[in-house]
């Protein structure tokens, strides 16, 4: 499966490469947690934030939240829309488009609960 991964910038100096697009090929059939881990999310792919705390939300092309990531968590935490094979989200060209939204230093547990029930 081909993944087009983009992410938000975290600071003005980070804007030069925005939207930080990268295409990665992964095996078909991976669910969101396995695919995000294979992509190196949250680490080492996302920038480290001073203070060791950062929250990110992975969204599908339609804006659906798939998982919450935190700099302080070792693994992604899937949301209901992120369960099941990720390749089901592929567009007509076969590419799965994912965007990682920076949620600053918001509490990742609170963000997860808000999105899970939202």
C-alpha cells in the first residue's frame, strides 16, 4: 500500500518544508497502529518538542481521526475509524493519504477521549 504522509509544522522555522510530504510503501492489510508504527510514528519521524510532551492526531483524507500519537507514548493509540486495514482508505489512485495534525502540548488522554466520543 502506498501512503502519502503529510504533517503540520511545529514552529516558524519548520514551515520551510511544509506540508512535509513523503510517500512510503508498506505491506497491504496493515491496520492503523501497525502502519503508523511501521512509518515511524510517533518517533522517529515526528519532530521532538522541548519539554518532552506533544500530541498529534492522524487523520484520513476525509478528516476522520484515525489515531492519537504522543511524544510521551511509545505506540499510537487507534480511534474507532482507525481500526481495520488501512488500505481500505485508499483513493482511486490506490494511495492512502494521511495527515498528522499537531495538537501542541494538549493532554493526549483528553484528546483521545474527546475524539473517541466525538
